């Protein structure tokens, strides 16, 4: 086989065999096929797509590219969750300890910032001492002892996805549905998960901008999971405005801690305690809803409504935060240093975006806020770039809020004036203010659910 012929075949709309995909992936890993040819193949897939059989074959080949993690068989089932990527999306930081507090075993393999969206591992790395990459033995022990563990793709686990993930980020091929499907499912099932809950983001700040595109990805994930013998629940959620109030690495860890350690109890399922403000309502709903599906897939509850009540109870009684602290310690983090930095760890250069006119916030463009975050150093322009742990954006308003002229819309934190100048210009253009009052916010951040549960 020749890589150029495989690229040309896909470029022209052909279907690649499992053998051709195996040749391409293995050649990329051993260096016999150069990066520029793999980049060309990625672009061809982006435009031509892949059949279901191709996607399944690619997923299997990516899993086979490295080791798989051996978890305690007696503790099955293991259930994980994954998001297609959003702005301010710190759900995994809350959901993993919350699900574990409900009795779910959660082996979570996460990624780094991709395009304008944040990365869970980059957020975890902002915790002093935290080891976000564990070897298989350490990972299995942490899952067994704590109930969940979070790690990245090592050189041994799904190395094909680790390399392709970084290459997709810098070749503008992130949004390809079959590539997203194979990337997600390969690392999730290599880590030992028996079932998966997918958060498929939809909107301006998501890779899937329209409900039709999000649904196509959700269907691909569910059907490919089924072909691999795994249950996958795909939940489509809104991502037009950033999730929660914080965008940044440590800022999002801080917001997760704030939510997990809230001292007051709500009176109903989605009511917020006084310690939480309305900016977190979307984060609360999405987190509880996804956690409830994990509980169902684990067999702890059979009905989603009952699972939702269990998740709510564990969120407000403090048990989820105790599990979170236990995980930080198990993965080498310093809980005391983490908690000492809450509310005070900020990059030194600050700037507030001021509302020019009174009215109602009718939109906060999540993509523009995400790109402003990249200007600040929350994410990466190139695969080898470092990220800044203490930079980011705090939103003071959400869609539907009424606001007076001269009121700050958000505050930015940067390490230098040059980054602040670029980021503040983007952030200013992200807010849509309409005259008058009576604005509304979504009644729910859940758009649709797809599954084929046995």
C-alpha cells in the first residue's frame, strides 16, 4: 500500500478498508508515514466523511494502537462521561466525584484544550501537585480506592488518538464527525469503560453549531458504541453562551469547588442555594442530568428521575466534595494549597468590559469568549504551546439579565498587556445588549437525548 493512494482514494470519496486504515494509522505511529500525508488524509475525511463501517474500523484500530487498562473485574460496570467541548465547561470536574459519591465507578480519560474549547487536563494541572497523567496501575488503583480517577492519553494508551488529537487541532479538522467519534470512543473504551454518557454540545461555542449537526454526531456515537458492544447515551446540550461564570483553568477548578462545597440546600431539584448565584443554573442542570444517566447505566437506579434525585442529594450533602478532595490527594495534589488559592489566584493584569447602554443581555457569544481565552493563554494556538493556569474571564451576567449602563459585563485576567488588549477586544464584541427589559433565558439546557439501551 502507498499512503498517497489511500489519501487520494478518500479525497475522491472512496471507502477505505480496515486494512488501509490499519496501514495508515500504524505507519503514522512508527514514522513510516509522514505527518503531512496524515494531515492530508484528515482533511479528506473532513470533506468526504466516513461510512459507519469505516468509523468502527478506525475506532478499533486506534484502541489496538496501544495498551488497554485492566480494571477490577469485580467492580464492574464502569461508566464514563465525555463532552464534545465547550467554553466554561467544567462539568467533568463536578460530575466525576458526584457520580462516584452515588456509587458509580468512573474511569475518566480526558483531553487538553482543543481549538477554542478548554481541556479538563489543563484545568487539573492548575491544582498544585496534581498528576493528570497516571500509568495504568496508578489509574486502576485510584479508581478502586476513590471511585474515580482522571488521566490523559499516555504513550501506551491509545497513542494513535493522542497524536491525531493534536494534529486535528492545528489542521482545522476538529469538527469531523467520524474523527470525533473514533477519538472519543477509542480512549473511553481503552480505559476500561463499559458504558458512556456523551455530552454533545450544540451552538455558537460548540464544534457542532446546529441541532442537525449535533444530532448526526450523537447518532454516530450511539451507533458506533453499539457496534462495539457498549451502551452509549448521547445528550445534546446548549452551548451558545459559556457554561457557568468562569472561563479559565484554575478559575474553572475554583467554580467546581464552589459548587461542590455549597453549604446550603436547595428546596427543589434545580433551585440554587444562596451560596450559588443564577450564573450557575445551567452548570447545575447539565451536571445533574448527565450524572443521572451515569447512575442509570451503572444499574444503581433504573429510572432517570430517581437517579436525578440521588445526584442532587449527593451534591448538596457534601459527600461529592469529600470524594473530590480524596481524588486530589490520591493523584498527588495538595488540597490545602488548592483551597488556599480559591478566590485569590488570579493573573496580575485585569480589565473590565463595561456595558455601554442599559438593556437586556440577549446573547453572549461563547465562541468569541473562547477565543478571548486563547488570547489570554487559557488554550493553545499551536499543539506545543503552554497554557497559563491563572488567566481567564469571569462573567458577571448571563443571557436574560437586565443591566444598567456603566455596569461591568465581565472581568479578564492576563499575564501581560499585549494579551489583554487582544482578549478584551474579542470579549467586548461577544455581548449582545438589546434595549428594554423582559429578556428570557432557556427553560432548559437539555436539547435532546439519544440512546439504544438494552
